[in-house]
């Protein structure tokens, strides 16, 4: 096995989305429902704050 293929096998992990927008805001509903991967939550909150989004509600449920 070559070094490249050995490294590829070693780091071969299934990829998954970090965010998934479930519902976008509209004229009747002023908020969005977004599913965020646990490992990306802190980064996502920082990004929201940098873009002026300060009203965030986190609902933790096992979905």
C-alpha cells in the first residue's frame, strides 16, 4: 500500500453537514430554524454575532 492510500484510509470518515436550515424566515415568521452540528455550534454563534444577529434561542433536543 502506498503512503498516499494509507493516509486516505486512515482519515476516511463519513462527511456530514454542519448546518441544515429547516425553515427560513418569511413575512409571517421572523425567525429561522437551523440545525447545527454540536462541533460547529460555537463557531456558528460567533458568525451570527459578527453579522449582527444577537437574538438567538438554542433548543436542545435529541432529534
